[in-house]
C-alpha cells in the first residue's frame, strides 16, 4: 500500500466536511469508478471535487491534468504527477495509486482505499447526502452487504487485477478462471432470484457458492430490490471486463457478458440508470451512446 495508514471517516479520525477534501481519480480505473459512482448517487459532487488523471506520465506514475483537461499541472493541487501529491503523506512508499483523497487543509493524501471510501461516503457523510439519496449500506442489509463485499473481493475484484496484469502466466490463468467461475455463480443466483433459467448452474459445486447471508438477499440486485454498495463493487469490474478487460485475459478469448444472461441483465439495468456511468468514465472506456 502506498500509504502506511489509510484514514477513515470515523470518530477520532477524519471529519466529513464539504470542500475540505479533493478526490484524484481516473475514469479508466474500476477502483476509482466505485467511489465516483457513490459520489454521484449520493449528491456529493460539489462537496468533493475531483482532479482527473488519464494515464501514466514521464515518471511512470499517474499524471494529472491542467485546466484544459490535457496532461499538465493541476490548477488546484499545483502538481503534475500523482507522486508529487503523495510525497508529503506520512509513511508513503511508492508507487502512488488512485483513487487518492487529499485533505486540502494539509495537502496530504489521507485515504487511498476505495472500498473504505465507498463505505464511508455512504455512511459517515449522510448529513451531506442529497435529499432522496439511496441507502447504499442500509443497516437492515448490513450482514448481506458485508458477506457480498468479502466474497466479491476474493472472487472478482482481486483476481481480475491478477488476470489482466500479472506477468506470471500461471497466476493470470488461475485468476481468470476464478473470475469466470464467479460470473457463473452470480449468473445462477441472479437467475434464480429473477425467475430466469439458471444457465450455468450445472457447472457449480457447493464450494463455489457465497455465504448464505449473501445468497438469500438476492432479488433484482445483490441485496434486495434496490442497488447497494455491493452492486457498485461488482458493477465496475463487470464493466471493466466487458469494455476491454476480457481481451487481456489469458488467450484473449474470454466471452462477452452476454454469455451469462442474468448477470448481463443485472449489468445493463444498472448501466442504464442515472449516475452509474459518468462522462469521464464513458470516454475512458470508449463507451458510445449505442453501447449503453
């Protein structure tokens, strides 16, 4: 981890405050997109402004953009590279990573954990949520969201990164198989819950199934009739897989998500909802209006 300690919005640590923090993010990064989605859905776009990065710079790290949106010196952070922003962070060890939350009072990166940011924005920032904002981590579904979050981290989020980025062919192949099997599982539980034919059920074993507290919560979405943070955690990685990532799986022949009909229906339902795909993400992923 670039930060020795990624702070949390909990008692005695960080304090939610509109305008105090600035998020550094990239639309091409699925870890960033989970925070960006929550920020939009909860109405925190003005409370937490964003500095954008679109790729790696001359130093090999994420580069920032100037006031025109081109690579250059960020007009607020006064830095060209993400590494420059991280330099003052306590206990920082390279490489820097996004998303990064900067405390503008100190100029330090205080959080780089996307899962913690997703949860904290959904819970600790509730006083700044827009009227009618969704409950992404409702108390009466917390056992289910906790179970899904842990299962998705182990079976989708982590393995996806290894499948697309590992230089070890065996590691990449094993990780890719883990992701594809997870999609089989997800397709099956979503199909059962929505009265579709569970097309991949015959390939599963009892060892593949998520905890009971996760499975029993599935309706149209993973934890009920409305999307939660668990759906966000899955969505950005299915999105990454569908829009380019599957071409980087070992062999380059991983199928489109249409191979999993129930999972595809879940994904398209969220993709078409307001706030789930922003213009920066759409541009970074090469998604045209006809693709959404």
